[in-house]
C-alpha cells in the first residue's frame, strides 16, 4: 500500500491531478483542498468546515469505497477504509490565531486541543500538514506542541516515518507527516512539485510505502 500526503495550497489544475496520479497512491491524505479537486477514479471525503472560500481544511481520497465519519476536529477529516481508520489533518501553526476551529491562547494550547480531539477517535493512519517538525529545528509550530504530538503517537501505537524527511527548505525537517502502526515496515519518498513556471504548492508531497503489515 502507498499512502501519500500533500498540501494543495487551495490550488487545482490538470497538473495537480497528474502529479497526484503519478504518486500512484491507494490512499491520499490531502490538506488545503480546493472544492475544484477532481479525482474521478477515487472516492473522496472532505471536512465540513472551510478554511477559506472554496477551500476545505482537509480531505481523504481512496482507491476503493470508504465510509465517511464525522470530523474529529474542524480541520480534520476521517473515514473507515477496509480495516483502517484514516485521518487527514491540519494542526495549528504559530500565526493561526484563535479563530474557528482553533481553541486556546497559545500555539501549544491549540495544538493540544486539536490533537486530543483527534486521538479520542483512534486513527490507525493519520497524516497531513501538522505544522510541526518532529525532529530538529521547529520553525512553524512549537516545541511543546511537538511533544504532545509525539506523546499522542506513542499512545496510539503509531510512528511517523516522515519525521526524518526533508522539508522543501534545505536544512529543515518536514512538517507534513504520515503516521502508521508502529509494527508496519515502511519506506518514505518525498516529491517536489516543481514546474518550469514555479511550484504547484509550497509543500513537498510525501509517500509512505507499506512493505509489510
């Protein structure tokens, strides 16, 4: 199984579709999802809440039919897919403020509230734009928020093989992650969405290939 995550930055074009097709993933955990996204050969589900006009916080696309579940948090989508509970999330960043769906006075408090809400629903595969590096320099979230994310992964018996993946900015670690059960054997890829005229997104895409379960 190949599981991918990518922040679409609210954009959509035939080039975005082709880029996602080329990743060849059975599961896509997407964030900043335009309502124009068209992956007609897949089954999709997005958050009820919009982060901006015509832009959903997160969405999930799967190769076969899934059962949509209520959003565990305003910026997270969740589905049941075969024996897996999939979750795609955006987590708080330093400048996100306290507007809906964020609750709390600091990045740490907002991260704890979001992570705790998601963890209550016991995802077995959880990914998206977490706005936190899990190792090294923290440039988007908070060190304390990182600690809560790592604690939650441990409690859920998940691990994020993307922790050591490269950010699109040289010298930084990824803030986009995919977490899977700790017992799964995996390998990680990252893909730069570069075109002659610029980037399709300001985030790399990441793929976790599951070698054995």
